[in-house]
C-alpha cells in the first residue's frame, strides 16, 4: 500500500490549496478515508473524514466551512480543498484510512500559511 500526497505549498493567509492523495495497493471506494495533519512536536490529528458507505463527511471544528474532502473512485484518489487558509493550518498533511493503518502513512505534503 502506498499513499502519495501532493499539492502542498506556501500561501498567504486567505489563500487556497487543493491537496491530492493517490492511493495504490488498496481500493478506496469501500474504505473510509481521511486527511490528517501534523505540526512539529505534535502527533498526527484527524482533519476530515469521508465515509465510503454514504459519502458522509466529518470535519474538525477549526476547518468547518473552509475545507472540503472529496474522492474520485475511478482515480483511486482523495482530495482536500482548502480555502480561507489560516497560519494555524500550517502542517504536514497526510491521508490514510480512518482509523488509520500504521503501515499506510505516506510522506505527506507540507502546507505553510503565512500571515
């Protein structure tokens, strides 16, 4: 299994980014997938989740209304559209199943938001 995250970068506060996660070795359409983020000295925390069975979503309070998680089953890829970015969104972003499989973490993609 391999997760390859991309789309990160450096943006100013208020900007937008779209993260992608291409999964191989597993089929995402029947899995609950999620985005996580990690800041220095902190563990990875859940940001958003997309349930496979009904496409329902969950977001942590701090990103509600700003982030949107979607997936493309044909491409076996999940996305995180991030708008109105804030400096506190600065982190390395990862995708994985929910709950996460310890062996499936990718390298992540760095998002840096300047004020």
